[in-house]
């Protein structure tokens, strides 16, 4: 690392962090969390712990005239025994709202998971540095979007000019909850996940509560949504319920009602959009669980298959088509007394024709091109002039 006698070191404090529910002080620095400590204490699931501490949609935001920025960070990267290595996380640097540079960090910890046994092994590693140079020598608003796929402890921020907190953008806050698809898998970078793209196009401030593998109608997640300040809210429900084979039809609709009831306790009049699952061929009419297909590893890509049987639907097992029908029914029922509640069929974001053109590489998760398509479509359908989350004309970009 090149040393500079004129470095300004700025503590990474909560006022520089956007998109996190709270930050935890660790032995290395600060760790952004997307669920509050009370919620984290109510669930010992390792998948949820990993997902909520991966900073999807979290960014450092500040104003500076610095031409060089360095960020020390300790990453924790996931790896799966017997599977190809996961891509390294990407840091996106935006200057005055435009992508200016991308970089990554080396070193860090590795959390090795054996999917056949469910066991995890932690392998420690050193702090790394991400460096951006050649930035314009003028006062500018800077955003550093953190990798959505790596737990990231922020250790130190150095610049060759002082840093100050950026002023409030004045944009409406969009709070979104969903599965790994909303979390970001497998987008090209953190500012190009479909929610990040939709937020940019729609001119809103994103708070992304997409939780990989963990959009399971948990009460503590509903309370986090309830307690998060927001102007516009969307919840994308369904695929993880099928992935995990978590509940039966009898339990599903009451759980959705309870989830929405809790959100409404904190946001009684905010536009609230319920989004059903995008098209996923393996689970349209076949229940879960979703399981890895290790026979395809020689092709260099992990694939997933549905382990349920279509005949099990008569016993109440859930498929995506069943879930869509139930969500549409629940929203229609509630909308009679809740004029700010809306429904969007996820296949309008990515449907069967899209699957034929842009198939899901692992049968569950969209690629970078599909994230861009979904972001464009959500912007048009939700934030567009007649959309359920449409902004007043004075607030549109």
C-alpha cells in the first residue's frame, strides 16, 4: 500500500453508513447489520446470521474533494465444499450518483460450508484494502457500495482530503424485503442488484432487507420492517418458503396476514406492495425443498433441483403457483379495508418467456442481465406514473 503523509483518517461512524439497520462495534472496526440485535437474538440460524450481516444495499456516503480513497476492510467470504469458488465481492464507487470505479479487497476470512452435512468451518485471514484513485479534484458526493455477498467489517477510511457527512438527499425511503434474489445473487455488483437499479431509476433511497434464504415470514423480520422509517414498502414473498419446505397451505395465509399486520402497526398508511415469486421452472408446480445437484459440479456450476413431488400438493405442500394464488387472494381481501395495499405478480418482472431467453443459471438465481431487466421493470411497474409506489411529480427524478 502506498503511504501518503497527507492522509485524513475518518472514523467509520453510523452517520456515514446508509442502508443498515444498525452498526456493531467489533475488535476490528464496525460491522453493518440489516436486522436489529433483538431480532438476531431470536434466531440461531447460521444462514440468517450470514445473510443479515452481508451488507446488501449498504453504502458509505460522504462529501469530499479527495482524489484518493482507501478503505480497510475485513471480509468473510462464503465457500462451499466441493463447489466452484464463489465470485469475489465488488465495491462500487459512485461519484455524484454515477458509477466511477470498481475494486475488490484481498485477504479476509473464509467460511467453508459442507452442504451435505450443514457444518461450517471458519478460516481466519488478514484485513485488506480497497483503493480508488484519480477521482475529480472538486467537492463531490461519494458513495461506496459494499459487496452484497461478503460479510464486511469496516476498519479504516483514509482520504487525501477531509470528509464530511453528505446532506440528506431528500429522497423518499423505499424499504424492500425479499429473498436472495432481492439480496443480490448473482448480480454483477452491489449497485446493480435489481433493487439498487430500481431505486436509482425511481429516484428513491433504498433500504434493502433482502435476506438470502431467509424471507420466511419471521415475526422478528416483520417487526424490523415495522420499526424502520420508510415512505414506500414492498415485500417479496414465496420462494424461500418453497426452498425450505417450511410450511403447508394451512399455515401460509395466516402467516402472511400476521406479517402484514405487524408492518401496518408501524406504517399504517404507507404504500405497501406485495410481490409474488418470479418464474422458477423447478418449483412452479413442484414443491420443495430445493436441494443441490452435485452431479453437475463438473460443469463448473452448482445447480438446484426440486426434491418434492407434484402429487404432494394435495397434502398442502406449497408450490409457486399455489403461493401466487394465495397472495393475490390475501391482498384482495385486505385491500377492501386497506386502500394502500397492492399486489404485483412476480412473473411480470421475470416470466416464462424471460426464462427461455435468460435462464436462471443455477435454476434459482438470476444472472446480471436478468437483474437489470427486473430493475427496469420494477421501476416501470411500481415507481411509474400509475404505479403503486409512484412518487408525486415533484419528487420524481
